C-alpha cells in the first residue's frame, strides 16, 4: 500500500511536474517570441542606422552592415512566424506587420541604391526619408501591438505556472527541486539578456570607433554643434583650420574671430548666415563659398561648405553638421583662367583698335590732319589716360607738342631732346623700375607716366607721352602691374603705328613737293601752275571774282650766264625767287615757269593790283646788290606781262597766251617794264598801258 501510495504520489508528482514543465515551456515559448520580436526590431533599426551612416559618410563598410541587418530582419520575421504558428491572433498580427516590414526594408534598400547612383540627389532622398519615417512609425506601432499581446499571453501563462507551482508545493515534497529549476531558468534568461546587451554595447563601440576613424581620415573639415550652438566635435582637419582661434560656440563674434568673408572677400558673414547656423535652424546649405582670412595674417583660403541638421530616429533635431572643403587651388586656377580670357579679349580689342587707328592714319592726307586724328582717337585706345604727342622740329633742337588729349598738364609743351630719357635711350621710359623722371615732366618720380619714342626705320620723329595714374587704382598690386604692362604694350603699338603713319605722310609730302616744286628755287613748277590755274579759275567763276596771271622774265639772262657762268646764274635765280616769295601774299602762287621765266597767280586781284605788286617786285630786283668772287654782278632787271580773268581769257590756255603776249610786248618795248595785256583791236595805245 505504501508502495502504491508512493507510486501514486510519484505518479501524481510526475503528472504535476509534467504539467508544471508544460506551463514552463509555454512561458519559455512566450519569452522566445518576445526575444525574437526584440531582435527583429533591433535589426530593422540597425538597417536604418547603417543606411543613414552610409548616406552621411559614404563608407562602403556600412553597405555590409546594412546587408547583414537586412537579412537578419527577414530571418527574425520568419522565426516569429514559426514560433507563433499555433497562435492565430499573433499570426494575424504578423500578417499586418509583414507588408510594413517589406515596405520599410525596400525603401531603405532603394535609398542605399539611389545614393550609390546619385549621391547628390537630395530631393529623392528626402522623399524616401519621408516615406520611410511614416512606414517606420506604422511598423513600430504594429510591433508594439504584437509585443503587448505576447506579454499579455506571457502574463497568463506565468500566472498559470505560479498556480501550478503552488499546487505542486502542497502536493509535492520535491517543490524545492521545482524552485531550483525555476531559478536555473531565470538565471539562463538573465544570462541571455546580459549577453545580448554586451553584444549590443560591443557593436556600438565598434561603430563609434569606425566613425571616429572615418572622421580622422576625412580630408574635409567636419564641425558639429549641439542645438545651443556649442561646438561639440571637430575632426583633425577642422581643428587645423581653426587653430589659434578661440571659437567654441556660434556667437556674434564667431565670423570675425575665424575671418569668414563672403565671395567679395570684404564682407563678413553674419552668424545666422553661416552654414552651421543654417543647419541648426533646420536648413540645408550646399555649395556655399567662404573666403577665410586669418585675423593674424596669412594667405586667404577658400572653402566650399555643405551641411544640414542632425536628426534622431523620431526626426527631432539633435544639432547641426557642416563639411568644409579647401578649394583654394581651384579658385586660383579659375582666377588664372579668367585673367587669361580677359587678357585674350583685351588683346583682341587692342588689335582691332590699333588696326582701325592704322587705317584712320593712312587715310589722312597731311601731317596736321594726322595730329588731329591722334588727338581724337588715342584717348580711347590708351584707356582715357591724359597724354600728348610730341614731334621734333625741323631744326631738330626742340620737341614740340602737336596733339594733347584729356587735359594733359604734367609735361612741358616744348622741351629739348635731352630732357626726355626715352629720346636719349631710344626706348620706352617711365613706370615701375624707372629711377628718375624726365626733365620735361612735372612729377616727383617716374612711376606715373610713360614716354615712348617715335622712331620708324631708325629715324626719331618725336615721343608719345601718357600719364598713368589710372593703373594705381587697380584693387591689388598684381592688378596694378598687369595694367602697367598692358599700357606699355598698347603705347608701344600705338607709337609704332603713329610713327609709321607720320613717316609715310612726310615721305608723301616730300615726294609731292618734289613733283610740284622747282628744286633750284623752291617755287612751284610749271605743272603745278597749270593745275592750280585751272582750279583758281573755277573758284573765281563760282564767286564772281578776278584772277590775275603774271608772266615774268629776267632781262638778258643768257648774256648773264655766258658772262658769269651757270653757277652764278643759279644763284641769281634763287635770289630772284626769294624776292618774289617775300613780295606776294600767302594765298598767291609763285612758280618757275621754265629757264629764267617765272609766273604768278594772284587771286582776287585785278590788273591794277597786280601791277602794283609787280612794280614792288621789279624795284626790289633792280636794287639787288649781287657779288661773286669780289666782283659786282651788275643790275638785274625784269620784264612782265599781266592778263586778267575773265577779261583777257576765260580758260587757262587763253589766259597764259594773253600773259605771254603782254610779256613779249614788254620785251619788245625795251625791257625793264610791266605790260598789261590788251587785244590788238583795242583803240588804246599800248604805250599808255606800259610801265
């Protein structure tokens, strides 16, 4: 009986133990479900965290972390399905969680792939972040519902187990063994939780170490501030950029302390305009250029800033971060390229202006016209700088101003050749590197002007003078030197073209004089007389004025040549030509018609006026005192004939014929006289018209 009782007690105890074990298994099962749910939640979070870390720092290692978390989340969900296969309500809850989980993971994966393809596509990333945040909230709520249901089931099963334990204590002498096993189970669960936490802490430490390594190896400066504006993190590059600057928070003095200027290099940023301040305000700042001018001196540096706010999983602002990249070398290259383009455009413009200047000067007919052209044109070519054009006079002892522009007043209008260093040296003088100013310049030094000699084909014609205060208005020393070099280049090119044009005009004038002047006497020749007479007759016809033509001949010149020789005859012709030039007006034309014969065209003069002029010439020649080798050459007389337009002829041929006939009559009447032409049919006696 005792054995049966013992057996019964043993059987009952066994049944109770089995019932207790079943209830313990149910409790353990619920805990496994909750643990699997927690792991599922953790892996989804890890996937989101690794995706965000990759988007911030572009670390390829984060892709591996994301992939592991992605797969683990799917495996955890499958485990939950398996563990709750006997619980219809939890299966329904998992069915609601599954599309949210898939959508959440799909968005994270799409975001990672999009960042791999287009890392700067902020718009699509923001859209994905918004969708991800909404789905994350729904997923978290569904998992919380699932966990609450499982915890409720766990509480029910735990309560049933406790009842079973109480019954077992009353009926089973071996309650201590059950309690012992219960403690063992509790210790096991605690050990599992501690292991999980230790693993999570180790993972967090590794991620922190990885993040620090990324920041330390980053070539860009990374600066992080908390919501209050206090700087809480700088990587080594950021510390180096801010070395020696006591700026630990975003105060009003922060831009001035660090020397943060806008792209114009002179305007300080306001604190609220800085990228880090905008990031703390929730704004994104991308592509903002900052000129960093250290207050203690040093070469300015250019930074390209980008940043934005730091948000937690709930979208709450935790601070702001800004990335600074040194783009100084790129800015210098851009400036050099811009300078080269500007110089190329300037050279093209100079070439065009100089070509137009050359064309304009070549179109000038006289040197005076070229001087006027220079006065009008050179101001624009030389950058509106005051200046003057100086030409050496015919005696080559003085340099005289022939053209000035823009109120040039810093030089003498007339000076000696030795007063100008450029004429002494035969090359440009003035500007940087010139020790002494020219004597003709009213300046204390030689840096504010430029003299360029005009020397075509080795012959110095004069000098081009340009004031140069304008170059010193440039914003930098480099720009000043650039302006000075450009001015010198333009001035030399202008001087070359002006000097060549003036040389050509002077050569043209010499050739023209040779073609219209008599080389012995310097008077106009017969060809010029015929051209000018035709022109004067047309003018007189239009204006209704008189023109008198005089034909003048030396008496007995052949005998003079035979007696004294041709050289003395040439001297005589020169003297006669000098008398004639001194006795006629500036507008009258005196010509050597041929041999010892001369001709005069007297505009707006009738025959009586012509007679008076010729009488003065005749008397002056008659009273010439000529000597050759100590011998007196004797008295020289002339005979002349006068014809008037339109009385004696209305064309050049008739007028010349009439004047010749009057000259012939003067010769025939005894020479040393003046005869006014009258037709042979005239009733007036020739003696009355002879002087």
